[in-house]
């Protein structure tokens, strides 16, 4: 199991969802296995004779700043037939920081599937399209300056989360468990999707566009310092937050590119999911699976272009 933060010899985080896709790449068609301890688990059986494609993901997102990729890793895969197992370590590492829209806490499926997974959200779509390793950290209701839906203004502003604590700590509520982005942990792409929930603080007068921009700049500079080769993408727009924060994010992107002397940060305006037809749109708080597929393709195209990956991507969402 993961991390023993309190020194009692037991992990505080012993449950991990393993998402198994058999002959499909759609997360909402997946079967989830709840893994409670390290060991062997049967992922698929009783398949018809012939060739099958089985994809295995760690499905849980980070919680309270814990990077989901850190615990209960998939280390070995066994089969009773001829098989080809690719190296599970990916060449491209993508980290996503945000809220429930980003981490897949809720992907609206109109009651067709009550489960939602990290890989069902747009970050998972990007990882699937580009064959990347995905790390996600974010909590429902998060804003740039804290949990915007709870506590007083001083409490939120004094406990910057995310991304101040979640960037370099496995768990910001514990002293132990530092997370380093050095070596194999370095991110190639960092996607930030904050602003939707910050509207609450903006309305309460706890936040101004200027403060938002300054804090956004601070976070991007930290990313670039720790991951010198990282591409940074600032997103907004899924749930009507464009008018308040699009200019602030664009200003932050322009400032850090000027600071660095070259373009490494990009602003992406996601289509308002309320306007996405033929795919359920939203549930008043979270985009549908079709909306996430659209966002993921949009972001994947940008990464593919700027990093010259040469991945063949579809023109549009089917």
C-alpha cells in the first residue's frame, strides 16, 4: 500500500480502483476492480478465442493532494495465452490540476452509468489519445486559492490548495510525504483547469482578477522551475467561467512566456458544455462524457502540435 504518514506501519490509503477495458477504449464501458491490498487480481476471463485488447488503468484520482499515480502501482500482468505486454512506463507524463471537472469525480452520463473515473474526464481522454501516463490531483469545489465552498476567507487564502500544497506534497495535511518532480517524476505537460469555482470567491470579494493572475503566474513559474521542459496549459470554459477568468489566465500565460523568453505556456478556452449538442451537455455542474471527449481532443491536438509528437488524431469526436 501507499504511504505510512503517521508511522503506525499501516498505509492510510489502501484502496485503489483498477479500471479494465476489454476491446474498447471508452472509459464508461470499463469494469472497475477495487483493490484493497497488493497482490494478484483477475482482470479478465472467459473471453472468446481470438485476439483481444485489454487495457488496464489505475482509475482513482488524487485526493487531498495525493497523486493517484503513486500508490498500489500495476507492476506485473500475467496471462494464460500468447500476449504482448508493453512497458507500463510511458514516454509522456501529463499532470492535471483542478476540480471535479478535471479529476472525474463526476462525469454526467444521464443515469446510464453512475460511476465516474479519472480516465473518463478530459485528462484521461488526452492520455488515451497520446498514449501518456496520467497523474491527476484535484478536489470537488476547488478554486485557485483554496476550497472556495467552505470556510472563511482567511482560512481559504491562508491554505492555498491547489496548487501550492499539492504540487510538492503527497498529502498537504501531513508533514511527511514530499513529492519531487525530479528525474522520472518530471512532468512533460501540466494542465491547469481552475477558475470555475473561483467565481464564488470573486462574488464574495475575496478574490480579484489581478490576484488570480498573480497566483496563477506563481504556480506556472514553480512548475517551470521544477520541470524545466514542461509545457503548461491553462484551461477554462467548461461551466460558464470564461467571462470572469479568461482574461486573467491569458494575462498569466503572456507574463510567464515573457518571463521565460520563449513560449511554453498556452491558454485554451474549452467550449461551454451547455452548448454541446448531441451528447447530453451537462448536469448543471459537470460536463458529459461527450463534452470531455471534445475537450480532450482539443487539448491533445495542441500538445501533439507543440511537442511535435506526430500522433495521428481524429479530426473530431465521433
